[in-house]
């Protein structure tokens, strides 16, 4: 889990990255990472389970890796970057 002022981000084993209102707990953003992605380097990428470390937030960007095959979770190989733009 990662938190900034007013928002908490949490990934889940089902491949979803969600943002929660830190006061009410309401889901305010949800992205399904369990899919194929176009990448900047052209390498085929697919998201999967989110487990382990939380997202990293720096300079208005949120970074998270998606895909954990340990213990039978959904494998994947993608590092995702999100911005407000």
C-alpha cells in the first residue's frame, strides 16, 4: 500500500490497482492490469497479480510493477507508469 495526501493506493492479486479515498475508503480509481500492454521498448508485456512492494510515487507519476507468479499468482512482466495527464 502507498499513500499520498488524501489517497491510498493498493494492488491486489486479481491484477487491479485501486485508489481509495483516505477518509471514506471509497474506491475513486480502479485499473485492471491483467491484460496486454504496448511498451516503449516494443517488448511484449502482460500484467498480472500485484503483490509485494507498493506503488512508487515521484514527481506526479505513479509506478507499479504487475505480474507475480510465485505461489500460483497471475504472472506478468510489466512496469506501469501513470500520470494525471
